[in-house]
């Protein structure tokens, strides 16, 4: 089992920045991909970014060039740097770990609110 804990969310003005963290605990083992998702009120959860086991990264078009996903394997921590934030980035952000077996793990979420 993998237990994921997100942190780093908050209230920020448009154009501001935040860095989200996702700490992993437990029997982490082999992870195929690590990702961030977000869910705004009244909307479905949407994929934001992924970093795979080789370190390759992919991003949703809506965040490309503004968000950066990274990981620190020694600390078992996943990060998401959010820059040039917009009001439409307001959402609860969730980290996700996927095993090659298909097993999925989710954190509890951290709220990001972009407002002036």
C-alpha cells in the first residue's frame, strides 16, 4: 500500500505561484507513473501532468508552459510548480501513483484558490 499526502495549496493572486508537494509513505515499490490531477467545483476530475519512471513529462494543454512536474526519488516526493496562475486554475489538486499492475493510489487533495 502507498499513502500519499499533498501539501502546499493556498490562496494566491492571479499571476502568482505555488509549489505543491506529494509525500509518499508505505510500501512504495515499483511505480509506473506519477501524476497530478485537479477537480474544480461542479466539474469532473481532470489530468494535469505526468512524470513517468524514466523522468519523461507530459502536460495538459491548459497548463503547458506554466506548470512543472518533478520528483525527488530520495525523498519519495512528487512536486508540481504552478506559475502564472489564473482564476481557472482554482481546484483541489490530487497526486496519483500508478503501478505497472494497474493499481492506483490517490492523496486527499490540496486546495488551490486563485483570486484577487
